[in-house]
C-alpha cells in the first residue's frame, strides 16, 4: 500500500519540479558571470592596448614631422621635439617609450647611412652606420627623417597571458625646407 502511494506522488512531484522556474536565473547568472567578467576585462585591455598603439604611431609621426620642418636643428630644439612625445603619449607614461629621430642620407650609389640621431629613453643610432630602407624610398642624393617609437606595454589584467608587449612604429619623411637637415650642438 505504501508503494502505491509513493508511485502516485512521485510523478506529481516530478511534474511540479519540472515546472518550477525559481532559481533558474540565479543558476544561469552564476554560470555566465565568469564569462561576462572575462569579456569585460578583455575588452578594457584590448581597447587600452589599441589606444597606446595609436599613440605610438602618432608619436613617431609627430617627432619626424617636427624635425622635417627645419633646415637646421640644435640641442635645445631637439630636446623640445623629443619632450613633445610625452604630450602625445599622455596619459600613458613616456618612460616606457623609446623615441628616436634620425637623419639618413642616401648617396649617389644608393648607400644609406645615418647622418645623425637622437633618442629619448633609448640609444641613438651610430653616425655612419648602414641602414636598410624600403626600395621605394631610396632616391640617390637625398635625405630622410626617420622617426621611431617603441613602447613596452604591460597589460594590467592580461599580463599573465601575454606578458609585456612591445608596440613599435616608424615613419620616414623628406625634409621640407632643404635637401638635408643640419644638426648643430649650440
């Protein structure tokens, strides 16, 4: 007799359990929360990385553009140009960036060498060192201003996965006021 009562109650309790929706939202939320937090933090990291990469490109363009607008540049002016990179990189710290601006000369035999170079937080290129340029830029008896920026980006949350990433960019510009730019020490 007891088993007959249990058999009648079990299907009714199972039907009621299947229809019961209380707690489903809490279970779904608990299952999706880690995924949603990961997507949010990943979105923040990616957008910050893209923002810094864009600033690296703008900085390379800015230093090359500023130098290409003069016929001669001295230490004070060069220091001002290199310090302008901190304004372009703002709000990100400039101490993580290596900013280099150089003048490369292309002789009548299409040999490319560094005429002069200056750097902020890095090492300037050696005067007279050979450089390889894209073939489209090699025009005999000309000069190019070469702006280079390298930024060491360490993601806040994703550091464990990616480590420190090196964001780089460079640009070449022709001098605007003369065939070459003289570098003076005064």
